[in-house]
C-alpha cells in the first residue's frame, strides 16, 4: 500500500463517486412478474460500439458483436455488399481502423482473439490454490441473495428490515463453508469489517492497492461477476429514483464482493502479488477502442446498412390504392412487431379495414388492481410513473358477486398452501390423483384459451370531466385518429397465453410494463364512449359520430386469436357489425398463424400454433420480438400492402396533424427508447449470451419469485433465454441495431434531439440509426450524428448517394 493510495481514499466522497459510476454501468433487470426488455448497454450508451467492445472485454471478457465468420458468410453470399463495407468504413474513426477496404475484408475472414477479462483476486487465488473461488463466491452469494431478495416464493423467508450489506454480514459472519474450503478466518474477517458499505469499499480499495484510475473498471468487473443479482439490485435503484428516492442495494453488493476479494488477498497475497499488480495497472489504463474492436464495429454497421438497403427497397415499392370513404372497421394495435403480421393479414381480408399502430398502454399510464387483488400492477412503460389508478369491478360488482371475490382469494390461498414447505408433500400424496386429468390435458396441449373473466376495469379515483376530455384528446391526437371514424373501433392490447413458462411476462406488452394490454384498451374504450367526453372533444375539433362504438380487445400473440370485450359496452344496433368484425378477425388469425408457422420449429401447420400455447413442454410457444430490426413512424399508407415480416415496430403518425411536434417528441423519447431496449436486449442476448442472456430454459429454476438460476443455485440469469434467439440449429434473431424511420421534418427531429441528450446519445453513438422519410415514404435522409444529416439518392433507394452532410 503506497502513501498515494492512502491519500487517494481518505475522503469517502471520492470512493462514493467511483461506486456510483460503476453502479450505473450495470443495466437493471425487472422481476419475472413484470419482466420487460432492457438495453444491456444502457450504462454505455454514451460510448460508440468499438469503445464499448474494449470496455466489456476488460470487465467481462465478452464480445459486443457476432463472431467474424457470421459477417464473412454474409459478405461471401453477397448479402453485405462492398458498398455497405465502404460506407461503414468511411464512418469509422481513422485510427485504429484497418488501412483500407481490402484489409477490412481480409480481417473479416480471420477470427479475432477471444476477449479475456482482467482477473479478479478470486481468479488469481483460484490459479494459486486450485480451489474454484469464483464459483464458491457465486454459490455462497446466490444462496444468501435468494432469501434476501425473495418476493414471496419462499414460505420461510429471510428476515426483512435491514439493508443488503448488514443482512449479509449477519449471515456470512456465521458461515463456515468458506473456512472449510480453505479461507481461514473468513467469518471473523466479515465480523470485523466496517459498519457501512462505503467504508468497507474504501478500506478494501486501500488494502488491495487500488488507485483512483483503476477503481471504476475494477468495480464494474466485480459487479459483472455477480450476474443477475447486480442487475436486480440496479432495478431497485431504478425504481427508487423513478419515485424520487434512492436505494443502496447494488452498492451494498459491491461492498460484499470486495470483502471477499480482500479476504482472499489476505490469504493468497504473496502468491499472487505480481499478477495482481499487473491487473491493477491494466485497470488504470484508459478504455480505448482497439483495432479489433473497430473492425468488429465496422462489420456490424455494414450488416446494418445491408438490412437498411433491403428496408429502403421495400418502402420504395408502389403502395396499394387507398380505399376512400368510411372504413369498414378500424382496429388499433400495439406497435409491437408481432402486430405487423396480424395487421397485414386483417387488411388483406378486406381492404376497407383500417389498422393503426400505437404504444400498447394506449396513453393511459395506469397502476391497476385486478378483481379481488391488492397487488398494484404498473401497466405502463417502465420509463414513466403511473399517472392514473384503476381497478377491475366496483361497488356494484362487489355487491352482486361477493362470492366471486371470495373464490378469487381462496384460489390464491390454496395455491400458497400447495407450495408451502410444511404442506407440499402431504398435498401431493393426498390430492395427486385429482390432477391426473389436468396433467394429461396440459401435456397434450388440449386445454383451450380461457378469456379474462375480470369485470370491466374503471379508473379509480374517477377523473373529473375536464381531465377525461383532455386525456381523450391527447390520446386520439397521438394516434393520429381525429376523424373518419368507423362504426366500430377496436382498441386491441396484446398478451400471451403460455403454461410452465417463467418468462411469460416477457411475451406480454412491454409498453404495459410486462402485463397484457387489455386493461388499458378497455379503459380507453370506456373513456371514448363517454357522452360527456365526446361533447367536449367537439370543442377541440374532434367529432366522433354518434354511431361509433369503441371496444377493447386482446390480441393473443401465441394463438393470433382476438377477444373482443363487447360486454363492456353492449349495443344491439352494432350486433351485425360485431359479428362481421369477429369473422374478419378469425380469418386474419388463420392467415397470421400460417405465416408464423413457417418460422416456428415443428409448427408444421397453423392449427399447431394453438396447441403450442398450452403445451407445458414447449420451449418456444412463439418467437416474440425475435427478428426486430426497424421502427417506422408514418401514416399507415407508407407501409400498407408491404410485408415487413413481423420485424418492424409500426407507429401511426402524421406530422401534419402534430401541433408544435409534441407527438413527435413523445415518439422519439418514449416508444423509440422502449423499442431500442427491446432491440438491444435481443442483440445482447445473441452476441453475448453468457453475459447478457438468460441461459438454458431446460435448466431453469425460479428463485425468489424474481428470476431464474440454472440448476439449484448460483447466479441469477438476466436477459433472454437461448431458446428465444436460437432455434437449435441457427439464430432466429439477426443482431442488428434498430433502424428508426420517421416521416417528419428533419429540423423538428434535430430540435428534439438537441433538447434530449440521452436520446441523442443513442443516435450519435449509433445504438440506433435514424432516417427521415420523404413525402413519398422513401428513406431520404440518414442522421449522421452531431445534428447532421446525409442525403440519400431518391432515384435509387437501394444505394446511398455520396455523402452530403447538412446541419439543421
């Protein structure tokens, strides 16, 4: 320990700043009950891909792009053209990129060295002793964390009320397993550790000889070794800050991991001193892109430019003739890529049907309670706080159906009894035969779809008249739905029906916080059917005909069936319209299932799709958002009649109706950001499954009710399971960063990016690609970063023109 080190860490403020930087490099992971996609590179969005490649190689030994053979195969097949490579090469930093295009192509044919993380003290101690100390640390921390973070799965839960650091010390100071493994005095070392986590971190940093330049990536490295436990702790901080508070759990986990490092250093210090000094020196070096990381980033961008050429060609195709007059049916779906398949199928059934795309929470950020439940479900994007409250049922339902409330609560209590540590074995012995029939129907996939039996949801507390009118107007304008209403307007949220799937909520609506979207759809339908609201909307220039009926619906993405909640708003005069609408929806479902069956392994025929949703052995009931690669915000006529293969988020948007570009700002700062989280989670789970993936579904066990582990313990796994991005033979997802295409003036988009630095960083560092569509819906301008745009050749949608940079 040097005098300089002692001075460096004499002030806790400095160590706390270093802790904070490392903590924010970790992405959050939501619990299974409300699982949503998260950008695993969230903490690195301020850096370009090549630099992040160098950073994650240091702290995780993980790649940020595919193996080079993936790109080489596409170059050889002509999918990535020389033009794509040349454009990507020209956009790369001059140093340390290869000398020329020929050198780049040569490098693509040779695999880069596998990235290797800098060793921790535990890694070095394992080499010196032959004991798997990293494995033991993961096992002991996982055993404690499963109880500490438990959200109700365990009937014998760990004591609550203390922070993670204090709770761990109380357990670890009595844990003899590390001592049995050879770490003598570990329990005493824990007991003698400082009382606060920040002091423990500072003490360990001094003892380990770390200086200020080394700690940020070293702390990041330690948090990476904690796997999903660090991600879940980061989620707790995210939620606390969203509510205006803070949370110390992830900083506590860092202190815990450092105490292990410190103890191992005291035990093996003389044997690992030289290697540890080298690791510290490497951590102190600035993180800079290497030639290998630059080559990989160029190849990645070239693959994305190839996909953009194909998208440009599709958007340049002649559009089908528009049907004038009143639509036969209007149906608004979530912007989710799975909706694109169904929307296209529904429009093909009858060209007079108009579909729309809008974020699946339908503009109602609701904290919802189901019938007979006191659990609050945040059915809104995780970037937002709930602005409304809602519940299913009401005083009239309570009085009419108290028995249903009792049955709902009894069912949950019975489920808890079945899982209880004391009663579970006796339950199986006594009632096992009763469940034979259910096991058979589940195993054979024979059980049918059970629609939601919740009463119609209502806002609680109810909004006043002015607020209801204001909310309705804002939503309709955001949907670009302000006129020419059909007799029936369906508002279709989406959800998934699956069994025996811990990641079921990941198949639901990301815009609804990992829940299904029927609640928000039904709430909006009620709002827009309100006579007082309609009268108020007339004053705002939106006149809804008296014969227009709004109905909530649920699109089941595993079966492509649509449930219409017509009983919420019974109307005898719309009976024939409703029967026709259901017939169209059924026909569209058959078409959509047929298309999806071509991608799903062992699907064979569209009839097999339904069975998959009820097969408890099925590991791929659907592909969810695998394959997503584009986000398009434009009038539907720009994409209607063109197959986007279920790979594009479609948001209806007409900038000519957008007052002061407020809707455009919402699109860029909310739906686009949520879509980027989805895209980059699939990207990360594909290119770095060991770091950002959820592991193997066949080995999963749910722990704490919050996540999964592989086997019987160890590290929590965050991200998508391997079976969600791979079909067993090849990747089902092409890892491409999202191409965002918006029909709007470039000046307006630039001004919005200027005001929102975090969103601008996503585009400036090319975690997202931004294009401006022209008045014909063609990709006319590419955002080049730093508020500059590059003109594309409108005469050839396939090939970009020479660069013409325009600042607006």
